[in-house]
């Protein structure tokens, strides 16, 4: 028997045969038929066909209905039963930074021993030996939480042992920690006498000397010393990021730290006709601006005035309708910069003979004091800007919800869409507040699995908190609208692995044995729920659900075609999903290389 499934590229052809001699409707530009279409529209959840005209969907339904839209110039694609769905809306990522990492010394999120870390950095130094003795080396995508053996510490001595005179910094992939060598600390003026910065931490040895590990605001000073990014290179980095997104099926994204450089790079692509995803930006408001929040909000408004293109049209554009505020760091050990309701536990024994007991540290104070947070949220709400709050620990989540309650009371009925990104641990009493206050949790599903970062918290959290770590299913059960955000480049961009983990809460089958099994007691999300999280729910978060996020007549034609049906394949196989075609506003922005024709003898 031979299965005649032609190469993907050959399925699309100009319909030279006029299917309907007297079509009752204007012909479509493109028609997709004979597919399994997941619409994310609860009124019509599945269909077989759809038609597109002028960048918008003009029909969703069965093949017979679609035939009426086929005219002489219509491009018809026979999906051969393949799965089509709305394009992915990624509700939280850092695309320019991600694109830039492709150009830097990159540790690729690997789980490393100290010796392997040293070898990786030394390789980069050796490859750029002409930069001795003074040029900075910036290393990225260090998976600090997965260093082997578990709990091993790195200090400036780790980097001082390398053969170089250059200042070296290594950035953790989580983005909240930097490891610096002694030369870098010295050039940045970080020493024994340096006071603790607000919103950060300098780790110190018994003598009070910096160990080289710096958290959040403590490493901000390096930015002025590192070579500033070149705008030309930034445009290249943004283009590379867009290509990577389209390959994975992303058609809209939120840049969750939308700096002027980010806006400039993506706007340059927009002007050149090379913007291939709807680009939303959340300019940051920093804790240090707490004393002058009016000016901070004014700055965001000015960026909006310069870059935002107004009402969305079929072709992707630039939108500035969010502002980003960090309320804490990360719960992951060893940083423990997540702000907690109850203290982290502490080891009262030694590393060899540990004795874990109730601790006293709840992590840092929430980076914005309540009155400042309330003031800035209300000011943003009045300006029509949605707050996008980073809150990782349950203390920060609670502070965010408390301030949003004040915002809701101050501006009742206003269409403001606050989002809380990460929510890695949430106090159960706060679960129902997301629905009550209409707050969208934006979750990175790929974290919801046994791995170095999650299991590394066992001792610090204790068993009860470990049961509810990464509470996507629990929040959903409490009525929350869950949205997905990859947080790329905190992890490699792998949307389909993330969606798989959202369902299974398991690591990849090839992960080490210690990471087998499910994470915690959370039930996880249904397959439909993860697809909705990465489409219509994230579109709601970004205030574009009236025109994207589902396949409905009148909406923009943002859709993807997949090589499998993620609603029915074995759950593990969702991770291997391949996107065959990505369409944004009716325009094909990505087509997979043709598949080899499948045949069986
Ligand atoms: Zn982020």
C-alpha cells in the first residue's frame, strides 16, 4: 500500500479552475480546506476550512461553504487533514535581547560543572584573544540553577582562574544574576565599602568582600561600561528574533522590557516592511523612579506617542500599551530574590550535614513600596496603559494584587488589563483574586517540570510549598484566565515544548532520572487550555483579542498550520510539533522546508 501524501509545498496551488461559475460572494485571496481547524472560538470550536480576503478572515466553516469563496485568482491550500489554529501570541518575551544573544559568548542553557563553565568562557576568550587586555567579555545564557553537582557555588575566583586580564561577566539565563571576575568588580567600583543597592544584592564573603555574584540592581553599573549595542546590529538581532518566532508559529508578542533600543530596532524593520509579527512593547518603570512616578509615566506616554501606530491593521505594526514593573527577582536558589509571604527555610547545619529549619528571610522587600505601586498603577490606568508586573514570589504576587485592587477601586469599569508575569508561587488565599480582579497570570509553562531550578527549591520551600509550585492548574481552577509567555531568552525559544509541559508537568523523557515524574500536586492544564493560553488569552492580555487570538470571521488572518494535531497526539509528542506555515494578516511569513513525501512499501 502506498500513502500518497504529497510534499507540503505542492499542496498549495493556484486554483486555475474556477470552482464556482457564479460565486455569490467576492472571491477570497486564499482558501484553506480539508483541514482540522481549532478556532479558539467557543461559538464554533472546530471547522474544516477558512477563507481570507485583504488580510482578514471572511469565512470559517466546512469545505462546501469555502468553495463559494474560490475565484480564478484564489490560492487554495488542501490541508490534507492537517491541523490549523490561530497564530501563537507570546505574552512575555525579550526578543531583542534574545536576538543579541545569538551574537554573544553563549553557554546555551547547558547544565555545567564549574570546570565546564570555565572551559566555555575560556573558549570565548581564546577566540577573541585580540581583545586582550582590556575589552569586556559578556557571557550569556548561563543556567546557574542547573550547575552540577547541585548546590555548587561559583565566585569571582571561578573566573579569576581563567587565562585573561579582561573584565568578564557571566549573565544567568534567568536574567537576575551576574557572576563577575575581580577585574570587572574593580572597574565597576564594587568593593567591600559598596553599600547594598535598592532592588539588588551583593553577595559577600565572611570579610564583607564581594564574592562576584550580584543580583538585579547590583549589576546595573556594568551597563555603562560594556560597549553599547550597535543600532545596526540590533536591527539584525531583531530580524533574527522574528524569524525564530515565525518558525515556531508566533504571530504576536509582548516585548516585556521594551526599551527605546528595542522600539528603534523593531520600528526600523517595520519601516523596511520586514516586521513579521505584531509587536507590543512594555517600557520599564524602575524602582528607583519611585520618587518621581509622574515623570516615569510621562516617559512611557512619550514612547507611545513616538512609536505606537494606533488601531491595529492587518499588516503587523508597533503597539505601546503596556508598562513593565519589577516587583521582585526570582525564587530560584541560590538567588532567592523572590519576595515571599513566609520566610525561606535555611540550612542551620553544614553542606555535608544539612539541618534545614524555619528561616527568617522573606527575600528582598517588594521593589516598589505599596503607596508608590498604587500611585503608578492608577496613573498608568488613567493614561490607558496596562501594567505588566513581574512577580515571582507569593509576597510579590500579593503586593501586585493588592495594588491592582486599589487600581480597580480608583477606576471602576475602566478597560484596563493588568497582567502578573511568572507567579511561580502564589499563596492559596490569593488564587481566586485573579478572577475577581480580572488579572491575567502570564505563565512560562516550561518551568512547570522537575528540573534543577524547581527541585533546587525543595529545602528552601519545604514540602507544603513545593506541592503548589508553578500553580497554573490551580489558578485556572480558581477561575483565572491563564496566558502564556515564553520569557525567551530566559530559556531557548521552544513554544511547543512549553505547551507540552503545561499539559504534562513533566520534563523531557530523555532528562536525567532525578527529573522524572510530575512537578507537585498541580493538575496542569488541558490541551485546549494551553492552546487558548497561547492564543486568545494572551491576545486579551495584549488588548488585541477583538482582532486576533481566534479564527473568526472579521478577525485578522493570523494562523498556523502544524504537522500534527496537538489535541490528540500522545502528550509527549506535542513537544515535537513542527510548524508548516505561519500566516500574519493574510501574508505567509514562514513556510517549512518541503516534507519528504511519506510512503510505505
Ligand atoms: Zn521576562
